[in-house]
């Protein structure tokens, strides 16, 4: 709480001349990651706060978002940003997002932090609804290594500067474009996290279709995404599709074996429960050398689907996490 009082005092002392609003404690939001169980470095943070606030520049430039994305990196190797423009009832709207995350990542988000900003004039409860809705197919469709941490969050902030037509409900059709653009920003950030997973050499997209329900589709997606055998096969560029079959089976979701189809990239592996007559291992092995691997599965029990973003498991991942505190 002392941090909040200090930050409020210093922020109000250095107010934006063009928009001199009084900042209250309820306007502050804290986010952190770090080694679980270690004491929070209170002294270092308290000493750093005045200098950080003093460096705030209210006149933005094109480098601000890059600096923000760079400022929250931990084991990440590169910044993660996403930007979209849309319209609300004819008014131009901007949506910018930054995120961090590289390891210990699995729904619900784990050690992932995401911050989305918009100039749209939308009430907090409506923004919360839209964020919660779009998180399900973006950050909650993300798994780097199958482990969840104690810290995660994705937040959305609105300045209201766009001064668009008043939106009274999340069902307002004027929000359709904003809703789609918000999903794109969140999905791009989630994909960036998976692609930059600790030690990753491959970005993996797993799509499961024709399921009885979305729950089954999720189970199969995450079973494949989190399988060490599947992940190491991808890292070794080995088209060992038997491991995918194994992961589908252990998910304990309903499948119709006679309608089961599996493809790796453009190559059909299983058609209607049997090995495809056109399957050529050398062609799939060549595809496995790509930095982006797509796995598509149709289970033949319905019309629901889900898509998950993940990575491979390399020796580098082991090195990073075995040396993490040394």
C-alpha cells in the first residue's frame, strides 16, 4: 500500500499538462513475475520509483511502445507488440498491446503479462466482457511447456480520447469491428509468446476440428501441445506421427476412429482412420524443417473446433531452466 501512496503522490506531482487528471490509488494496477517464494525486492523498487516517474514523457513517439515492450522482458529474447486500427460508429480507434512471457506458460496464462491500450471511449464493464471473451481463444489457447505459475494477467486500459459514440452494451453492433481487432491484437501477442518460448526452435499451431464439443477439442489440443514426446519429435524434425496418435488417445476425448484425419502441414497422414495412400515420410520430414509447424486433426464427432499455439522442446529449454537461478 505504501508503494501506491508514493506512486500516486509522484504521478500527481508530475501531471500531464494537457490532461491534468488526479490519479487515485484505484487507478493503479500492479503486475509482477519472478522466482516463486523469493522475497519481493522492496528497497530496490522503492528507490527506483522516483526516477522512473521522472522519465515519463506524455508526448508519445513511435519508440514508446517498443521501449515499453522491452522494459518487461525476462527470459524473453525479443519484445512482443501488436497494433490494430478499427472504427466504432465511424470514429477511428487504435488498439496497442505489449506482452512478456517465455516459460512456465499454460492456461490460465501463467507467467505471462499482457497490457492492451485503446483510445476508445468504452465503459470498464464492457471492456472487461470483451477482454474475457477474447482471452479464451488467444492467451488461454497458449501453452509453452504445460506449467502454470502463480502470477499472470492481461489487462486492458482505455483513455477515451477517441470520443466515439457512446456504447451502452457489449451487444452493440458498433463494437463488432473493435471486437475483431481486439482479438487480432491478443492473438498476435499470444502467438509471439509461443514463438519465443524458452529454447524454442519451432512455433507450433495445433488445430482440432469436427469435435462433439469445444471441451473435447481443447483436451486434444493441449494433450498434443504438452506432450514431451510430441514436442521433442518436433524439435528433432522427426515426423513421428505415432506420438500424435498417442496424445490424442490419452486426452480421453470422444473420437470417431473411422473418420479420424491427421495432417502435418499440407501432408495428409491419416485418412478415415487409416494411413493415407499418399503418405510419404520423406516429404513430411522435409516439412518438419520449417520454423512453423501446423498439425490439423479432425475427429469426426461433431462440428466444434479449437486451436492452440505452442512450441517444441529443445536441449536449450533444459539448459535455461536448469541454470535459471545459478
